[in-house]
């Protein structure tokens, strides 16, 4: 399964349970593990010994003494295994190298070549992945695999990117197989919003939330009871067509008039800004130009331009209507926003968003939290790397893999 | 727990597992049970013996011979236990007596007294429950409890009906405690849509679907992997405010203009019908008059009135936009419609609904099914009774109970 690595046999279910517990709760002791796993004391000790011998975990100095015996904290050995996460956004290509403790150890961000074919992009990802691993200097055998987060819709079962509206030249691209051929690594493909929510779940104290993803497009993911919902065809979260403003202006674009995408994606915001005379209209097929124009718009608002501020506040109120639809429907206690575009919009959005969402609620809920993710623009890449870790190291594999 | 019944101790977890398996798969054998429960052969035999002795299950004639030994089908003894389900809809009060095999054995439907206070309604439910049990002639000790399905929002933890828009005189009514006092029975309170989805799940082959409830109001429930989602505060499914037609007419009512409720609840349809000159406008505070007018409207359409038909077809197309929002968001393979108003609308809705929903999908899905529930108007009452059965007989209790 791991093609020549010297890691212990990871197929062992109990071992996966123990490693997963240590990974999620660093500093846990053998006694803690026994309680939370339900395994016998001797079994836990044997597995811990095997994981120590294999260099997957390490012991720290005892911090307390329990009934005369020191309680030795166990943590994963961060350098024991790695995975690479890649996020394909129409404007940005982001690569991260994540260690088994969940830390991003190395990263690379490229502006997406706008004219690249899927084949050229596959080569670019393969070359960039190789460079990322070489630059950091990690033994390639320690890299479990490559996770790719892409805009939907996908066929996750076959690893095919179907017809993403934001990658108009992509039609049924066998990205998982192509990247496996180009890198020789196990490759996992998932939706950008699902990957981002996975990263948010790993780093947040909350296990029930709606994740709203703002990138070149807008999407959502749902986490209930610590599980990331995936949907029947792994295409959960297509929210761009939700009507949020019946009186919205006509943008003369491909999206639904008055819809959530028309309210907040960079293309729509830039068209609105150009209509308001804030900036010249860029080439709408050039996601880099759109992304730059979106940055300009948010800087105008941050620097006090009243028209730009009003435009973004209106956007926030429209987004709140859409979030209200989702919270009313699913009765979630927490909404987290993130993704490549979020940081630029958060300054204008956060002051109005929570109250505006609450005003939409049919069942009043004082405790509803609407917050920004603490993870940066690399959130989807980080989540893609986490999904690879989960596939190899967690007791339940959640997604299919080409290997 | 069961106040003097002679049922075997139901707290036993393994026994609950076995009884639940027999309840859900009538005709299963001891060998089947052993495989599906993972329990030892002797344990399964002992539990089956206890359940037989207690009259909770019975054996049928052997239908096949496996390795020389006859395989004896086990089914629950339908008369072994019962529960009562009540559905409080603003227009109709529905009571059903359900047996442990899930069959509705007796029922009663009353038009809701429109001027009754919550206290008077509590008395009416208590009296009607007593009559239902007496009329059918079942020993009251065999009735496990009373399940009540009401319009949200609720506080399920405390058993309080908060401020349902369709029961305007109800404010923080402690319905669970009041009904427990009035009947002496264990009482369980749940949302109408959640109860309806529970009944649909029990009687359908599908374990993943969106349930759209049409009664005096409109709501939704979500079933994923055979689990009915409940939401963080048990108030999942408030979908009435979803915008479905930016150009919708002004109804001059309390609901959101252009919203899903304005598209399809009886009050909104009747206002539209009156605006179109199809019928005189009834008293909008009288849910019985609204319900009757809704029946008149659907009969006009069924009898070929073009204006009535167009009005209902427009309603169906608007409902399809709302369902499209939910399917795009959650990526569900199947949509089931039901509830007290559904049967009257289905004739006009079904011919257009599925294609209209598919036209809304961002990720095309040829296999999406949009169907009507095969359960009749008593679906929510039946589900409320099932929730009581689950509470007492399933290995995991899902909701809190006053007893």
C-alpha cells in the first residue's frame, strides 16, 4: 500500500485508531488512549511500542504522576509522514506540504496561467509538487500522497473533473489518473469547499458548522457531529443560484440575476464596481485580472471610498440572505467563512454579516456565531493534504484514491 | 420505566438490538439475527426466547431448511405494544394508534376548533387519545406513550412549543408536560416535518432523501444514511422564506413576498385564487376556511378550470425553484413530498415538478427522483407514534421524553 516505506503496516485497524487518537489529541497518555479506544491496556502498550519503533510517534517528558506512575505524553512525530495538498482555483494554484501533526511546513503559491490546457496544468502541478518536496528536503518515501482540491462538479468515484463553470476549457478531465501517472504518487481528488471544511474542522474547536467558501466561485460545506457531509455524488454545496435580492441589477453575465454568486464572487463584484465607475472593466475571461480588480475594490473600501464601501456592504447583506436560507434550513449553530477571496472581503463583511444573518432567521437564535476562518487563503490546499492523511492514517477511509 | 407493564426489561441493550432488527425486518431468522447483530448464537437464542415468552415476538412456519435445520421466521407480535401519534395542524387534528409492527390500527381526524386555547386543545387531545384507545379496545398498559407532532419552532429539550406562526395564540406552551399531566402517559414532542420524515423513512426503501412537507405551512426534513437530521436546536427545515420568484405578486400578508411559503401554503394559494376571481376571500385567520378554500381551488383545477390550473402550475414551478436550492445545496438523490395539503396539490404539481427541479440543478443529475409520499395525510401523526416506539424499543433513544 505504501510502496516501500518503512512505516508499520497501516492496515491494522486498532493501530489506526490509536495513531488517529494521538494525532488529534497531542500529549495524550497510554491511560487516556485506553479509555478513549476501549482497547486493553496491553494492546495499547504494544501498539504504542510499534509506533515508537517506527518513528511515527514520540514520548515527551512526564508532566504528572498518576498513582505513582509517571504519565508520559505521546505525540505524533511530525516528521514521521507528510502529504501534499494542491488547490486549483481559477486565479491561484496553491501547494502545501503538511506533516502528520497537521502543520503546513512548506508552501508555494502561483498565479494560474490563464491559457494553460488541463494537460499543461497537470504537468505544472506535477513539477511544482516535486519542487515543493525537494525544496523542503523531505524523503519522498515519507510523502503519503497528493490531495487535489478543485472546483466542482466532480465525479469523485472516477477522479474526473466534470464541467466546472470557472474552468471553462475543462471537460471531463481525468485529473486523478493523469496526476498519478505524472507523479507516481497516490492521488486523491475532492471538491474545494469540502477540502476547506476539512481543514477548518481539524483546526477549530467546533464540530458543527456551515462553511461558506469564497473563491473565484462561492460554495458551501456542512459539518455535523464532526463529520463533513459530502452529498450523494460528493457535490454538496452548490449555492450560487440561491436568490438573495429580487431587485438586483442586471450584470449581463452568465450567472443567475439576483443570485448569491451575482452578489459576491469576484467577477460579479468587479462588474458592479465597473458599473459604479470605480475601476475599468477587465477581461472577464481572465481570472487573474478579475482577482486583481477585486483586490483593488477591497482596497478602495478599506481606504474609505464611500461607493466601494457601500457596494461591499450591499454584497454582505445579500450574502447574509443566502446564509440565512442555509441556517434556517439546516439549523446550524455556527457559520464560518473562508477561502481565497474571503480575507479581502472580511473587513467590509464582518461588521454587518452576523446581525444581518440573524435578521433572516425564522427561529430566533441569539447564540448563532458568524465568523471568519482563522486559516488563510491556503485552507483548501491544507484540507486536501489532510484528506490524504485521513485516507492513510484514520481508521475509516472516506474517499477513493488512485494509487 | 413502563409503569407496570409485563414487557421484558427493555433497558437491556442487546435485547433492544434484536427486537429492533426483528421490527425492521419481519421474517428474519435467528441465524440472520446472529449475522446482523454480531451477537453469539446462544445470546440470540436466549433473547429470542425471552421476547417470545413476553409476547413481543412470534414464530411463523419454517419456510426453508438450512443445513438440515428449519429456519424459523421471527416477526414482532403486532399486538405486543402500541403507541399513539397526534398531529396538531392548524386545520386538522389527527390521532393514530400504531402497533409495534408499524401498522396504523385505528385513527381519528378532527377539524381543529379555531378558537380553542392551548389549554382547551390539550384537554381535547387527552380526551381524544383516551377514546382512541378505548374504541380500539387495547389494554392501556400496552400503549407505550403518546407522540405529538406540532409546527415549529419548538424547544424539544423542555417540550415547549415556542411561537409557531400558524398557531398565533400559542406562546411558550409546555405541551409535553401538560399532556403528561392530562393523560398520565409518557409524552414525546417533535416537529411535524421531522415526524413525517420518520414515517416516510420507516415505510420507504430509500434511506437518503429530502422530505418536503406541505400542510398549513411548508417545511423540510433531511434523511441521510437512514438518519433523520434534527438540527442543532431540533428546528431543522424552515424553508418558507427561500426566495423562489423575484417577480411574485404582492399578497399583502405576513409572509415574505416571492418566498416559498408565498408560493404554496394554503393561505397564499387562496389569496392568489381570490385575486384571480376564482373564489371569495375567506377569513384568513380561520384555517378551516382556508383549508376548504384550498380544496375548492384544487377541485377547480382537477375539473379543468384553466385559471385554477395555471395558478397551481405556477405554484409548482415556484416550489421547484425552492427544491432546487435544497438539492443543489445538499446533493440529495431523492425528493419526497407529503403532508396534509400534498394530496390536493399533487395532481397539479407532479406533472411539472420533476422536470422543473432538474432544470434548477447546477450539477446535472438524471437520476434525481421527485415523488409524492405513499403515506396519506396522517403521515406526521404516524411518525410521532413511530418516534415513541423508537424511544422505548430501539437501542438508541433519539429524543427526550416526559414520563
